[in-house]
C-alpha cells in the first residue's frame, strides 16, 4: 500500500450560495435590529437574514446549546439614532446559560465574536432586553429559569477593532417563580435613572429602578394580569409641548389580555404636592402605585386594557419611533402597538383620534389549519413591515404597501427545517435539492430565476413541501432515469413511501428554472394528478386528479362545516413566484403512490441505482435477521432481494457507477460489497463478494468514486479510508487519510476529470466542519488502482460550516464534463441545509 500526502493547497475557492433554516420554536428568539437585519436562533447557531432579499446571510458558531433569545444593540427602537453607526452589536443567550456578544460591521458586512459574558446563569437564558443610552454605551438585563436577573453595562469601542468593556451592575434574585419577560428604559425627566420591568410566573409586573452605575432597588409591583406575564415593552418618553414627562409600558399575558400602563412624572419629592387644583379626573380612580427613583417619583396608572386575542399573547412591541429634528426633539414615539398570539394572528393597536380609546386597526394572520400560532411579532425599524415567527419554525412577514390607506401584504421570507436534517438528495439533473428532517417534513429548495437574474442562477427558496408526515423522517432517495420525478422516503415507521410529482409542481419547477433548461414538457403530458390532500391521520397523502377539479364544487354545503375532524381540501396551484409558508404547508404536497412493506423496524437508509431500476433500503437493527438490506424493483415495487451480511444497522448504501456493485456500511464497523446482476432471465440476482472490518468504531458514511471502482469509508474513529475493488472483486486498502479532529459523519466523492481520475472528496464531521480533499488515483497498465495521492485542498471557514454534526453531503450533477465550478450541498443536526460553490 503506498500513498502520499501534500500540505494544504489554496487553489480551491469555496463560496456560500444558500442557507435554509427554520427558527427555534421558543419565545424571544427573534430580534430585528436598527441595521435592518433579523437575528434568530437556529439550533446552536445564531442565524442572520436580510428581510429585503429573504436570504439567510450567515450563521454564527459559538454556542454549545440551543439559542433561546437574541437582542440587537441598538434594536429597532433606536433606529432613529443609529444611522451614523458603522458597527452594530448582537447579544445571544442559550439554553445552557451562556450569553455571547457579537459585532457586525455595516460597511464590510463582516461579523466578529467579541466576548462571552461571564457565565453567571446556571440554567437557560429566557430573555435579554437592552437599551442604547449613547453611541458607545448600552445597558442590558438577562433573565434565566434559575430565578436570577443580571444587569450589565457594555461600553463599545470608539474605533474599529477595539475592545468592548463589560461591567456587571447588579444581580436580582426573584425566587422560585422565574421571570420570563424584561424591559429596560431610561426614566423621563433627565434623572439619569433606569427602570427595569420584569414579569413571569407570579402574574405580577415588578418594577426596579436604579442609577446608571448603581444598584437596582425594588420600586413597586403592578397587579392585574390573571396568568403568566409573557412580554413587556417600554415606549420611549412621550413628548408633550416639547417636554417628556410620561413613559408607557405595555404588557401581555397568557390571560389573553394586553395592558398599557402609564408612568407620569410627579415632580420632585421635596416640592409641594398640594399645588394641584382639586379636580378629580377618571384616571385618579384607577391610579396605581408610585414609583420612586432617587428624588423623583412617578405615578403609575392603567391606561388601557386591550381585549381581542383568543389565545395566549406571546409578544407586544411599540412601533419604533421615527426621526424628527425640530425644536430639539429627536424622535416621535408612535402610539401604535404590535401584538402576536397563539391564536394565529398579529394585531396592530392604536388609540382612536377623538376618544383616545385603543382599537385594533390591523389584523393579519395565517388562517391555514396547519399553522399553530405565533411565538412573537416584531416591527421593522421604519414601521412599514411586521414579522412573526411561529410554532412551525416559520417566519411570516407582511409589508404595508398601501399609500394613504393600510394594505398589509405577505412577503417572501427565508424558510427551512426546525429540527435536525437527516438526509438530502439532488433532483435527477440537479435542478432542485430535496431534504428530510426530524421535523416530519420533506422540503424542496431550488434557485428561482427572475428577469433580474438572467445569466445568474437566481436566489434560492423553498418551492415545495412534498410530504408533511406524522413521524420523524430518516432517509430519502430520488429515483433516477426517465419519466416523472419520484422519490422514496423512510421515517420512524416500518414502511417506505413512494411519491410522484404532481402537475402543479412540474409547472412550478418550469417557472423556477425559467423554461430555458432541459425541462421536459413530455413529462407533463402523462401526469393526470394535480396535487395531493392530507389524510385525516396525517400519514398518507391522497391524489387530487386533474379531471376531478370541476366536481369538487358540487359538494353539499352542509358537509363543509368547520369541525375539528374536517380537513380542508388542498388547492394545488402553479406558483409563478416563490411561495410563502401558508402555501407551502398545505398546497404543495405530492401524492403517495406506493408503500413498501417488509422491514421489521424503523427505516434508516435508502439509495437508488443510476438506471432508475432498483431501490435499496435498510432499517434500524440489533440482529442479523433485521439488518438485511431489501431491494425493490422500481415500477412494480416488488421486493426482489434480501441481502444479508451485517449484524447491526446499515447506516448508508450506495451503488457503483455502473450499478454492478452495492456498497453498504454499518454500525457493526464492517462494510459489505454485493454484486448486482439485473440482466438475468429470472430477475435480479445478487451475491456478497466482499466483507471487511474496516474501522475501530461505527462506520457512518461511504461514497464511490463516480468514475471507477474506488470508494471511501468514514467512521466515528475519526478516519477516512480509500479502498479499491479489483478485477476479481477483491478489496484492497489504498490509503488512510490523516486522522481528523472529529468523528467523520458524511462523505461525498466528486469526479473532476475522468481521464486523470482526479476527484474531490468532501468530508463532513460531527463538529460541523467540512473539508475538501483532492484524490488522484494512479493506475497500473491493466487499469487497477495502485495508489492514491491525497491532499487537503480546503477547510471550510467555520462561519460557513454547520455548528452541529453534518448528516449528509451531496455534489450537484454538473451539466458539462470538465467544469471549473461545482456545487456541494450539506445538511446537519443544526437544522440547516447549505449549498456551497467550489471553484477548482
């Protein structure tokens, strides 16, 4: 065995093309900054997207637990004074109690990890609230389920690259009922005092006041809500006749109500209190407690109670102030509140001009039955857009496109899975990427070309959700060959399911790839199915036929009463622009055409051959009898083989370039090679030709050389080995790559040049990192591989990589044989699908 290793070469350039990710399903997870970027937690990463392009621009690695909350400094509330800032900061807190501060440089669009706040919280951080008091100074408070609230001051550097100074101001213990909502504000009247409102499991709002550098003291508490407090937000001081004496606090609760509290400056404590005339106003009857801050006091009263939501109200937020520069007033605080609730709606509330009574003026929401409510709602910095994030890990954005009158229209947003992604597969000619996940969905991502992106591939979007299931999805394979698009998926159930593309998807795909590709009209001619409907239990998807369209209207109107059991029919439509969540969740399903019964346990791995004639499947196994691989004939869907070799779960399988061999790797640390013969008269025949104990730990992945009979195996023992199959079906180890820094969980081999046998091997690791190795196979005169020259050519930047284990890697099929750039898709446990462009 001979081999050679070169040092790192840098002639391979890697560029990020696309990130698809869903939002962690938790309150306070999303923050819209003054820089007009939205930050959210996607598993252990902080993801950032631009609402204008609906593209996730980056994910920030650093957290070791799921990200619970994010907070921009300055947030959208301070956008009016952030125009001149060239650096913005972001705080993120995770389920382990860690808080990290990040720096974003606006001009370069670059991110920098600044520091980790000293780990004082013993449990997960549930909320962070921060305010900017000057361009270089901010205060923030964090609360955790360990019953503590910490208050910090952070001083930003005046020049780029300087250090941020962090000062711990105070720690408040709130006892056994933790606080889950916080809001910080400067008190009006130039007192230099801050007020902190906190609310949580004891149904009260607690107010603390403190000097900028001093300790915070408990001032008073506000009672009124009948259930947990879920959200709090202070307005900026309200200007009246050029002076700011009042500040408003809005609170929302699981009692479905929203309350607006007014804090009015009463003057100094040492001035006489009896100078007011004895006029009794209505407010005096509902006056609450007095908040004392230093020598100043504030009268608190309940300004309004807003009733309209039918379920828990998870978030309330004041509309960000707009910039005004007249009479020394820097801003105008709008009297407008956005609320988001689990009743699937967001509402905008404003006081009526004549009576001053607060009314709901705008209601937007997801009315599809598959939406399950909103966890939070946020204003854009200029107040013309509102963003919600929901139970399904999805975003929902509306923009006010009306002139004069309000007209809120849904907009494109990034989307993706909200749980670990287990498998991906490219469409037959690479026109789309299919992914399956533990979130029980199958999704299709594709570049969408429009008029502005001619010559360019266009931006990527989720264009269909073919399967919405009742079990966690484990594996998928796309059937090759001619005919309609089909895929087989396996979940935590004993049956594999076959799906076929409906006419609505074929036409949508035509729009996405702009008709100028090799997209075939012939496929559409034979397709009689328009779309699919979900069945009552949510496991099978029934077809909707083209010729049955006109009959659906003739149903008895009394049958369509909206009961819990009734599931509305899907309306498959041809999409001419990328769809929004409401359409994806229901109207883009594919019909299920077959079920493949045979395995005794939950499906674990699937693959199909290059001709489109066979599909191989394996399931979770702890004995040799269960660990067998089943072969299915495409079309008839009969089981044509049961291949026995392994004693534990087969983790991945792949057919060789000419479908003569099937390679399988397993938890039992062995690989097997079966010869497959489809030419015989009695159907498919198969034979085990080689079996080796290849690694010291579980083998997670394998990949064939696309041009020959070499293959790679990757294992938990942190090694990758390259093997070759000889003329007599004997297997020989060619080279073991140097040990990797983490378990190898995914491999994919791309052929660059068939004559020289040069290839690129993508290696994905449990740490989330990805490396590219060039493999050059040297052959003897009779064509047998003699050795392999291996060299590391690219280690992906951690900012581009996954933050948790890589599940699968897949090279996109390139149209021309010798091209200079190819695309690599990856998916991982961090809920992200990623596409990279590799220029070599």
